């Protein structure tokens, strides 16, 4: 008997199924973002701390006590960093009324210049100024509400994430066995390869990002101190953390630098700060990232930008931080699946094709 070929659905039916699946997936990711984001953060931190737990187990600790010690010291380090940031933020909060007055003074001067240069009456300027203030006030209220909501979610996450990390580290072997059983004995080698490489990507990425943030924070702080910019420590640390977000974070960081320089110093310091930031970014992109962060996250610029935008649309600021490692893991899985290899190729860096020179011997 002739073997029957498997039935293939028309392209429009397969495309419809795919779109329905993507709609359901994106909806679930958006609706359950609170749970999913905290679990992803906890899983990444657990992967980072896993070798330290293994070290204590090799010393003779039981797993539960090794996990307790590692999580405790991680919380102490996090608490110390938080105290440093809050202490610097308190200095800024004390000077906030003066900064607001400075902004108002600069705004009034600009309105006076516009009135003289464009020959506008003071009544028109006042009317337009009132409209702008109303819009800014409404937008500021909305931004304040969003900020308070984000801070509330962040506070809740800081409480629940250590619990997740503790549980994931405690049941690490059990969870690995579960994943292997889900995909069956025939796929264990491929699953083990993906899990091992995923763990390596997360560990190398987080460690590299940590050292990059420390180096950039030091460089930013020293540069701002040399220029005499106020709040140098807070701005240096803030800009270093923003730099984790590709492209967008850097723009926000330099904008904050220039704004503080304009409010606290003379206008020419804006260009000094811009030159300082450009120099630090040159060092970061050409020396720090290639040497320290490494090449484990092999994504091209287009993929990185799309990943950041998608992460921001789905999960907001946490999604922007998670976008690059998650995109790297997706590329890793695509590279291991034959039918998805073209998509992995699309997400990666362009391959350099070397053409060998062939010497043709003349007869």
C-alpha cells in the first residue's frame, strides 16, 4: 500500500492559527505580567546564585542551609545598595524646591524672550502659558499616579522575589527533572544542552552587566565631580543603571545629566556634560561591553531595539530590562530547533563571508 502523505493545510489557515495563537499568548503575557515578571527575575537570580549554592553544598552544607546563607548575603548586598541610593536621593529631595524655582525662573525668561522676538502681546503669552501649565499639571498627575503604582509593584516584588529565589534554589534538581520528563527521554540531550547554555547566558550576562554598571557608575560620578555638577553620585548610579536599557536608556541618562547641569550651573556646562557622556559611552561601547559583558548575547541591533520596544509595551520598565536576556534565550532555542534556525539566524549578527582567493595556474 502507498504511504499517505500528511495533510497540509492552506497557508491562510495556518496563518490564521498562528495569529490566534500569538494573540492569546500576548494577552496572557500582558494580563499576568505581575506574576510572570517576578518569576522571570527570580529565575534569573536563582541561575546566578546557583554556583554559589553548589559551592556551599560541596563544603558539606545541606542544600537548605546553603540556600539560606546565599539568599541572606544577597539580601544584605541589595539592602546596602538601596541605602546608598536612598541617601543620595534624600539630598536631591532637600534641594527640590530650589530646583523648581529655578525651572520657573528659566521658563519666565524664555517666555519674555519669545514675547519680544515674535512681537507677541503679554496677554497672548499669559494665555498660552496658562494652557501649557494646565497640560503639564494634568500630565504630571498622570505620571505621578503611574510612578506611585510602579513603586508599589516594585516594593511588592522586592518582598516576593526573594521567596521565589529561595524556593527555586531549594527545588532546583526537582525542577530540572520535571523539565526533562516533560519533553521525554528522546529529547533529553537537546533539553540539557538548551538548559545548560541558557544558564550560561544568564550568568555571564548578569555578571557582565554588574561589572559594567559598577565601572560606569564610577566613571560617571568622577566625571561629574570634576565638572562640579551637584548630585554627582546619584546621577552617576542612575545613569549606569539606565545604560542597561539599549539605546533608550542612554538617551534618558544624557538628558538627565544636561537638565541638572542647566539648572545648577551656567549654560555652557550642558556641552561639557554632553562631551563627558559621549566620551564615557565611547569607552563603554568599544572596551567595556566587548571585554566584560562578552559575546554570549549575540543579537543584532535591530533585534535588540525591537525586543526593548516589545518588552516596554508588554511589561513597562521591567520589560525593558528583561528584553535582551529573554531575546537571547529565544535565539538560543531557535538555533537548536531545525525548523526555527532561519529565525535564529535573523536575530543574530550578520555572518562575515570570507572569500578565499583561488590561484589559477596557467598552462
